């Protein structure tokens, strides 16, 4: 399961939820990263230096896990679908 799928599954928890509640609820959820390695939401939450007592909402949990995700797990770095010259455009007046 990729990170987005795992987060969607996690966000079905009742909030507020403690880290322990989330770890227990999702102990069998494995997240496959783009480099082929695997992690769990609990392992990701263990990376927090100063964890909150509770997550107040699914958005709160989602934002925390996304900030803890390794660089390659949430998409291509520096991806830009606007093309290479989008910063060199001259403004037009209509």
C-alpha cells in the first residue's frame, strides 16, 4: 500500500486520537515507499522528537505523516508540469 492509500485508511479513525490509538489501529498497515523499502505509520510517528498527545483531526495526522515521509515517497522531487520556461514568461497586458 502506498502512503496516500495508508493515510486514507488511517483517516477513518475517530478523533481526537492518541499516537498509541493510531499505532494499535494500524499495526498491520505497511507502507511501500518508492525505493521499494517499507515502513509503518507507527515507525513514522516514532520519528517525532516532541509528539503531540493527540491528533485532533485526520488532517492533523495526514499533515504530520506527510512531513515525516522520506523525500521519494510523496512524488518526484522538483516535479513541475508547467514546462521548463514557466519562470521566464513575460507578463502580457490585455
